[in-house]
C-alpha cells in the first residue's frame, strides 16, 4: 500500500482532512485485502467520505462471509449518517444480535426520522443490556430529549436531575446536551426567563469555542427573543441565524426552529408550513396531537413567492395534473417525494431510501440509477414546460414550483405503488362514504381497468372492503385505520 493507514490516521487526527481525502480517494479498492477494508472504511467515515466508506465495505458485507459484527456495525452507522435508514435498520435487525450498542444505533435511526416513541423503546433496552459508561450517558441523554418531544416533561426532568451532575464531572458535551434539554422543558412550560438563564450559563461555560453545541443553544435564545419581542428585530436576527444553520447543513435544526417557534408564539401559519413541509409520519403525528391539529387543512398550496398574485397553474401529485412523467412511474414518485420536504435537500441516498426501501444501496451503481431518474424528471419538465424547477447542488436535489406553478401539497407525499396512491385519493375524497368503481373515473388518471385492478388489490390487502349488494352494483368503502 503506497500510504499506510497510520499515515492517513495521523492526517485526520491533525485535521488535515483534504490531504487524507486525497490519499483515500486514490486507493484502488480491489487492491485492498477484504480483511483490511474495514479499517479503510473507518478512515473514510472519519474523513467525511461516506460513499467511499460504503464502497470499501459493500462487497465484504453483502458478497462474502467475512464481515465481522464490528464491520456490520460500522457499515450500518455510515448508512444511517447518509440517510439510508431502512437499510441500516434491516442490517441491525437481521444480522446483529441484540446489544446495547445495536439498540443505541437503532434509536438514532428512529430519532433521525423524528420517531421518538420508537427511539425511547430502544434507548430503554440499551440501559438494560450492560452498556458502557459512554453508551449509558448517551442513551439517557437521548431518552430525556425524546421524552420531552413526547410531552413527558416530568419524566425527562427526573433523568436530567440524575444526569447533570454526573455529566458535568465526566462528559462536558453530554452536560451541554442536558442543559439544552432543560431549557427546552422550561420554554415549553412557559418559563422563558428560566430558560434564558440556563442558556446563558451554558454558553458562558463553553467559552469562545464554536461548534454544534453552541449553535443549538443559540437556537433557543433566538426563539425566546422572538417570543418576548420586539418581534420584528428578533425575527431579523433569527433569519440571519437560520442562514448560519443552513450554511452548516443542520437541516433538521431548521425544521425544529420553525416548529418550536410556532409552538411558543402559537403561529398557526408556521405550524401548517412545517406540517406540510415534513415527510416524516411521526413528526406529522406530533403536530396533529398538538393544539394545531384540530384545524390542520387537508392540503396547502406551495408557490414561487416571486410570482405571487398570478393565476396559478396547479400541480397535483395525486391526480397527475401537470406532473412530470406517467402517473405512479418512478420519476413521478420521485418528484412527489422531493416535493414533500421543504427543509432538507434530497441526496441520492435519501431518494433511494424513499423509493427502494427494501433494496440495498450499491454504492457503485445506485447513485447513477437515482441520477438517471432525476434526469428524466428534468427532461419532462423542459419538454412539457411544467412550472417546476429541479436544482442540483453538492447538498442534494431540490424540486420547487417556479413562475405560476402552485403545488398542491398533501400530508402524505410518499407512495411505493399505484395502489397506495389510489388509497390516499379514496381517503381524501370519500372518507367514511361508500363508493363505486365508476366514481374513480376522473378521480385518478388511470383507466377503468387499472382502477378496478387497484381496488381489487386494496381489498386483498384489507385496506378496502366490499359492501354487500348485487355484484353488478358493487359498492366499496375504505377500511377505518
């Protein structure tokens, strides 16, 4: 090997990441013995070369029997980091025995999807299965944070009372996490002055150094400032801060800022924006369970602000109106997927995870597969002059309305099949009402035969029931969930 692992490790340790990346990118993977690839994959992860890390390990994990438990854990960790959460959970569930470490990794997967209920179960399991000191602290801190999201403020406070003195002595970054959670509880309970004092003390403790911990603490300071006023000045400062967060790539912090600000200021419009700009079902359930849930509309229009006031050209992903490509095709579903998130760009990993949940990501072939789909979307947009704009950047893809385009955004914008899309339309149009097959004419862009086939599949799936009556006059009903 031209450059030893020790040399590259030293470069990373001394923050010479560009040099380390250059050396790692120049290694011919086939020349590295399978038994040594895990070490190089870890170096790639530490250097931020996640795709290369997957490339080093893909063959070992899926095409040989050489992968150790550590190899599988390392691979699942990188999968989660890049957004391939379905595959990460599959690997952890099927190929790794239960342990504190794997349970903690599963919890992180669910937290990434804002599913704190599922995460809490794995965090409790972590604490029951002999974790290391660091795993225990990490699990307890994340459990406290999840309990806050779930509205269990008293339970979270009990964990913090145990954690704060321990973490202050043994783990400063965990201590800062505890202080942020403490401030979150105080804000949600209306104690803005107490939260302000907690945040100020924590920032003083950090000193002059900058980093993610201080950024998160400042997030809450800005939210408090807007809540206390004067709001116009505070909102300008918050807008500047959000630019910093965006530049740092902390996309979920942007979502969190809007949601927490909506809660503190009782801003219905902002809560609606967050709800319809978020693709995570658990997050949307959290919004529906809040004071905003009762009045949440069925859909909203997302437009290009630069063309406000013009007669809109509607883009409806459930009926096919002005959508790129054939109804329910891969490009169609990809476009719908990308329109579901108003905060985080869609990387090739996230798109793959959303479209091919049961498949494994092949780092040498899957990116091209996703890019070809996106290229087809772009061609359809140009060919049919659809008022959508597909942008590609190092952070990922974004699909947004442009000019007079107005996207009808529903709460569910991710469908793995034609049947799932038809079911969503039926729920919106008929709810508790019975319907006939002919009622689907014009409701979906499918033919009568395709509609009939979809309904039969939904009956078989137990999502739709056939009501008693003459066969020639069959009526159906969506089964209550």
